[in-house]
C-alpha cells in the first residue's frame, strides 16, 4: 500500500545517499573553518546536516521540541569518522521512526519553541517535509563551503562540475 509515510521513507533514503557523498568529503583539518564571521563553522554545518534525519523521531513520536528544556545540544564531532558514524546512526533512527509511524499522525500539530517563544506550529506531515527539505538546503550550503575550500563536489541529482 502506498502511503505518505512510504513517500517520506523513500525521500529519506534518496537524500541520505546524496548527503552521505557530501559529508564524506568534510576534511577533519578544516572543521573550525567558516567563510564569514556570521556563518556556521564547517563542523557545525556538517553536524547539522548529519543530525537532521534524527528530527524524524522528534516529529513522529513527540508533539514539540522545547529548546529551553535542554532537549537539544549539538553532538561533538572531532573527525570525519565521528561525523559519518553520527550521520549513519541518525539515518537509521529516522528510518526506524518512519517504520513505526502511520499516516494518521500527519495532521496532528507539532511545535518548536523555546519556553514561551514559539518558532513554528505546523502539522507533523509539514514538519517532516520541512525536515527533508532542510537536509537538501544545508547540504547545498555544505557544497558551497567545500567549493570555497577547493574540495571537489559530488553530484546531487546528476554530475557536478567536478565529475565527468
């Protein structure tokens, strides 16, 4: 049976393949590099890409994320192996959460907040879509960082300028 959850499972699988290729190229000796003082460091951006699949169980199994309760802190990354291990664990967590989920949760509300300050309230289905979009968005940012560091970029939906 085709469901919306099946669609999200397929999208996570597809985007994980492309994100993996990008994350594999993050150099351990440049983790503190940032293109601008207002930009995230390379390690923070790469960690963010790696953590996004773990948003899926936060959305499917909880009704909110409240930063004021200390529900979130970035995972420490010191090497590319740390980064890849963290990404693979989060992809597996995301896949498992989608296997446990069903379409009947998708219209339920989900909120991201910090105490009384609400950042978003939307349906769980919309937040799942946004989460997958965040993988794509921040992966593209990571591609710009790698380009600025003169690291060849892998293709996303076809070959890149660095591939034949």
